[in-house]
């Protein structure tokens, strides 16, 4: 059962090409790759819904129509399976379709995550919002409880500022992440002092890496407009948040639960095995 939340809207940047999964992603969005029997993007929307966030904005690009089709009615399919034992397999997606509003915006050029978020400004307006990167699949803590976005929303209700989710990564992997440095103001909660996008291990300020869950206040759009393009002409959300942290409170939180990097083949296989063992077998039992 979803709860009422101060955060009503969530952006899903989903315009990338998914080149690490070629040839599977030649004609299919990487966000539609299935973990067992459910596409990655659906796990993310379910996580948003659990956090009380029901207005969903997809930032898409060319060749991503399958995402819109997934969150729409398929009359032919539903007619074929109506009254059969297979109908139950659509219960989860029907619930999302009945309880969420979906908006689709196109990022015409791949100019970085910051640019993708800026593309979503017309939908967001002047209110705080969430961002979920579907590549980062977050499972519930083993001991039970809420997934990552719900934890960030609860923290926002206390601090009313921009918040990023972080986890410790091996030092040799910092070049794959935005990395923060800051002061721990409560157990697992850091006030960010600086952020570096994909630093070399010897230049990383810590091993606290940002993962794909954010709560952002609407002021982020002004900082994104001030942010100069970096490598490949891309505008990075890390650089905009770094500017914001110099003038406003920006927090990072070590979320509880497990994250799978489904942007990599290894992480995708690991997530598939995990969800098969922890969810699919339990439902089948």
C-alpha cells in the first residue's frame, strides 16, 4: 500500500543506447531487459510507487517506444489470456497502470544525466522530485523494510534538501562513479562538502559512491543551467550538485538494502539469480 509523500514526481532517465548489451539492445531498450519475468524499468516504477510517488516521467530517446507500450493496455494480449491462469501475471503491471500517471519526454541528444534531468523540468515545475536510474536495481534489506527511494523520501521529510544515495565501493572502482566527501552528521548520513565525477582511485576523496537514487529540490535546474559541459560535451548531475553543495545543504545517505549494477552483464546476471531465488521461487512455492 503506497503512502502519501511530500515527493509526488519521479524522473526515469532512459535515453541511453545500452551498448554493453549488444546485440540484445539493438532493437530493444536496455530498460526492458527482464530480471526473471519483469523488465528492469518496472522494478524501478514499483519502487517509486512504494515510496508514495505516482507521477512518473520517462526521459526517452529514439527506439524506446517499447517502454510506453509496456505501461499501456495490450487489448489483443488481454483478450487472448482473459479467464486463463496466465491472467495473474499481469496483476503487477495493471496495478501500476491504474495507480500511476505516465509522461514521456524525449532527450533529442545524449548530453549526460544532468541534461536528461533538465529535459524533465516542464513536468516537474517548482517542486522537489525523485530520480531513479533503472540500471541500479535496489532490493529490500534482507531483514525486511523499505527499498532505497522510500528511505530517501523519509529523510527528505526531516531535512527538506537534496539527497543522494551512496554505498561504499572498492577503491579501484571509484572511476565508475560520482564520489562524495563530507561530514557524517548522523549514522550513515553525510553533509556533502565536495563531489567528483569518476575520479581515478588515487584522486578519489573517499570510497563513498553515488548510486542511481536521488531526491532533488527544484533549485537543481538553475545549477544545471550553470554547469559547464564536461567530457564529450555532457552535463553531469554530479557537477551541478557540487555547485549546490557549496551554497545549500546537500546530504548523502548510506541506504539499507542491496544494489545490483544492471548496467553491466555481471551485475545483470547476479540480479537475475538473486530475484529468481528470493522472489520467483517463493511465489511458485
